[in-house]
């Protein structure tokens, strides 16, 4: 598993350099290991090399792996979440990145209330209106947040974005700038029951640019664990 340590150390160093370039503190930024298709022994090994947070795209992967992963790790649900699947992960995950409708927020609120917890969520923003991606258009983000803010067992704590695959990380910079401006606007609005703490953007191909533009949650999979094996 030496490759994991090498990969993680390299990414951590690049994050630190990106923080220095943008005048930020390294401790402001959390690296999430995206563990889609990765088996439990490899995930647990990565936790020994400094990964504190892991992200899964699919509910069934969370439920399958949950009891096999070392305790103390923070779980992130980063993929699209269907309302009928909320009940399976509400007790397991620490942060849901992909809320994009009142309907989904209501279901999360209902299930969280049943477990006497407040579920932290991010609003997924579709910044360039890609038909292939989930998320809320920029102009609809604040109205959605204001509606969710009235729910007792859901708390909006930030925004999430998946940048288009440009093939050049610099081309994602403009999208990250728009996201940061939107994040700052909503934060300045000081909506009750909303705490804008997290800006989740940046993946293996563009996380350094994301850090430079204000991201504090980075979702890196291939860069840590290697190429995906989708045959599994």
C-alpha cells in the first residue's frame, strides 16, 4: 500500500502550496478521499496515511462498507441522492453534498427528525447548466436555501459544485470564481439557520485551482486510490 502514502503525501503537498499561493492556511482545507469502487482494506489503509474524511457516490456503497471501515472517519455522501434512499444513510453520514430540491430536503428533514438529529447538507449548484449534471441553477440557489432554512432537522452549511471536464484545470477557474462569489453572497445574507462553512469543489484534475479560488472541501479519488475498476 506504499502507493497510497506516496499519492496522499504528494496531494497534501500540492494543497499546501496552493494555500500558500492564495494566502490561506492549510488547516482551512479538508481532503476527502472519494472511495467509489475502492474496497474496504484499501480505504482503511488510506486512513492510516492521513485521510480523515471519505466520500461515496452511492447509498448502497455506504451501507455495504460502513461497518467495515475504521471508526472515527467522517462520511460524505457526494453523489445524487434519491428521496427513497435517504432512510438508509441518515444515521451514517456526516454531510450530504448533493441536495438540489425542496422535496429531497423535506425527506432528509423527516428522516433526521426520526433519529433526533440535525443533518448538515450542501446545496449542489449546476453552475453552467449542464444537462447531464444534477444541481440547482445559480439563480435558484438562495430561494431554495431560504425554504430549507425553515426546516428544523436540516441545516445548510455550504455549497457544492462539479466542474465540467475541460481537460485543462485552468478552464475550471472561472466556474470556481462564480461559486465563491455565490457562496460569499449567501453568507453575507445571514439567513437564519444557515451557516455557510463549506465550499465543496475540486477533484483530482483541478483541486489545486479550486483551493486557489476558495474551496475548503476537496473530493479526490483517482489521485489517491488510482484508476477506477468499474468491472467490480
